[in-house]
C-alpha cells in the first residue's frame, strides 16, 4: 500500500502548459493531468491505445472526441474509452484537470 500526495509528488511535463502525476498498482493506473493551455481553437490530434480508460473531469470544461462522437464535459462528468478507439480533447476553458484511469498500466507513462 502507498499514498501519493499531490503537494509532494513530482510532476511530469507532457507538453507546454500540461503536466501529470500518477499512481499505479500491478494492473491499474490513475493519472492526474493539469492543463493550463486553453481554451484551444482546435482539438489535440486523435490517438488510441490498447488500454481501457475512464476519464473524470475534476476541473474545467473539455470537448471529448471519441470515435465519431463528440461530448462536451464539465466538472463531475466521466467518459469511458474502450481499447483502440481514436480519441482526443479540446479544452473549452483556460484550465482543466482530468483524472484518467487505465487498465492495464500504461508502461509508456513510466518512462517519462
């Protein structure tokens, strides 16, 4: 068992105005991503991965593109992303905080 403390955990810079921190077990990962680069004129390029993902909007507003569907999400909303489905976001507010859960663990996130 372990605890991850927000104020004591180093952040990973993942792009201009974007950083994350994370916790994980053998089969599950949770990441907190802070965005300060909104609002955006265009969405991020779509991506996909073999992991199951659930995203919770903790702060701000985002437009979430999932396959051919578009969802405007705000604080308290969640979206489930099946494996290998293209998805992306567009920030609608200046700041946003997303909490992503992944299964299995995103090994690529452990390298950076």
